[in-house]
């Protein structure tokens, strides 16, 4: 990404610093790193998994949470930076859709987020 977009991301992270439910310094970079690592795993299909630690970055183990964080950053960034980050996220999303399966029972799981990325199969769930 451009230096300008990186600077806007850092500014936005500082202005909306909340490690419990929002951004923190380096959050967008961490989310992208976790998203890419998830997609680099071997195998045709990937299952999402749940986090197991209270550390802010550990929630990104659940790649849906990493995607939530990117969605929050996209919502908060000014238009030029949003567009550049959006192009990167769109390419990752395409691979994510291709390598994960939809959860046919996601509508019953009230505890999941509302983004389409939460409507995919998690580890250990029924697979067709």
C-alpha cells in the first residue's frame, strides 16, 4: 500500500484505539497478516476456528474477526485510503469465498457477526 494510505491507517488506529472492541496500533496490519496466513494454509477448503486467548491479536485467529476489524477500518478511513485498502481486502475476500464453504445453518447461530464472512463453516461443524 502507498505511504499515504499507511499513514491514514495509523492515524485512524490511533484515533479509534480500543483493543477490546475496535482498533489498536498495528491492528490493520495484524488483520491482513492473519487473513493472508489463513489463506496460505494447505488444502482445498478451509474451516474457520475460534480464538482461545484474551489478547487482542489472538481474536484474529478467528479470521472472521480479522475480517471484522478490516471492515471497521474500511468504514473509518477517508475515501482514497479506503479505496486502496478495499482493493486489497476484495482480493483476499475472493480467495476466502473460494476456499471456505457456506454454513447452511448460520442463520441459527445468533452469536456470530452479521458479515457474510461469519456465515462460513467453522472447524468441527457439519460438512456436506
